[in-house]
C-alpha cells in the first residue's frame, strides 16, 4: 500500500498514518520517505510501537547512528539518547538533576549535535510518555532555515556570508553552570568546532539556509564579543517568527523525524516537576562537514 500523507504546513512537515516503523521497510517506501524528507524536512509517523532496538533498526535505513558521550543516558544502547525528565529506569527526576538541566537547555534553538565536526543529518524522536492535553508546553517547535535565509535582507546575507559560530559541547556549561564537568575523554572526543552561518544543502541543489544555535553558545565569531552577542540575539529574534514555524503537539506513540540541515528546533518549556515527558531518540550521523558559501565541494 503506498504511503498516505497529509501536509502539515505549506513549507514544512507531513503526517503519515498508515506506516509501521517497527517492520522492515521496503525499497519503495524508503524512497518515498526520503523524497518527503527532501521536500518537507519533517515527518510525523502516527501510532508507532517502538522500543530502543526497533527504533535503531528503523534509523539504520538512513545511515549510521551517532553514539552519545554522557553515561547513564539510556537503558542499554549507547546510540539512543533519552530525551526525558525521567531516568532510564522510569524515576521522575528532580528539576536540578543534570539530565533535566540538559532538557531545559534544549528549550534554546538548536540542531542536534552541532558540536560535532559532522553534525547530525536526521533525528528520530519517539514519544513514549507525553504531557496530558491540559498541560502547557512540551511541544517540539521547529523553525525552517531555508525560509529564514530567503527572508533575510540582502545586506544581512552579505554580512553573514563569511561568518562562523563556535559550537562546543563543553561550553553548554557556560549556559548551564550546574552541569557536571565533562571527563577528559569527553572533552577530547568533542573539541570545539566552527560552522558557517550560511550553509548549503547538498540534497537541494546547494540551496542556502541559515545555521546557528543557542544551546552551545550565544555569540557569533569573527567580531568583538559584544558585537557577536548582538548579532546572535538579532538572529534569534529573526528566526523566532511564526511564518517559519512548525509546532509539533505530541501525542503518545508519535515518531517524528526531521532534517537538522534545514530545521532548528526547541522544546517549549513545561512544568518539569509536575509532568513526566519521555522520548527516545536515534540520530543519523552526518557524513560531511557543514558546507558554506566558500566551501570547495567537488
Ligand atoms: Fe534537540
């Protein structure tokens, strides 16, 4: 049966009802999913039945999975990232627990793994426990950076062209000082990297998009610290625009998948002590650095 989808917004996202990600995927379906990702950057597969192993199996259709530096993130697989305010054993964690502090940091705009030299391609997030309907917050919100780039004034596009941002896993501690220090190995594995502010998309005829994050640093490089902070704030304000948004209202057993090369995302804050929110994420490893306007691609 062909995959049946509905568009979520004109620019971003489709919803699919008649698909089981826990089964082996045939080639036609896989091609269809890849085409939809290329075109709409986000898919929500409704009513899935997944655990860590079956999520990993589904993810492998799209490439290798990243593994994660922090210990105790998950139950058994190092490739699964617990996006949760509960522990891998199901305990509702205190608001000051580092695992919850990391969740709070995710309410800043970001793409997954921007601190890696090859940042993540796709993320696949499965909602195991979602907030009740009456709760406020907890949505995952996306902003489309192809659209944001197109909407930039020409003089700003020129200004941004040569600029980079430093992305550092360790520097999350500048934003969230209560996080424990990384081990020497973790620091060695993830040294700071820089990525261009304007990136080009290899699957979309090198179409340009904006690329920056707010969860690892709050300034742009190549200028004074003060100017770098001001430019960063200007960019946050610019992309925080409903015209670029897709806001995912979670329902239990949704599996969402997005292209980190196009969409920034954040979780909308919720009452972390009152509600449980638990998702597991598989992340498809990037295979290329972030190409910018001056990259030698061929
Ligand atoms: Fe994220």
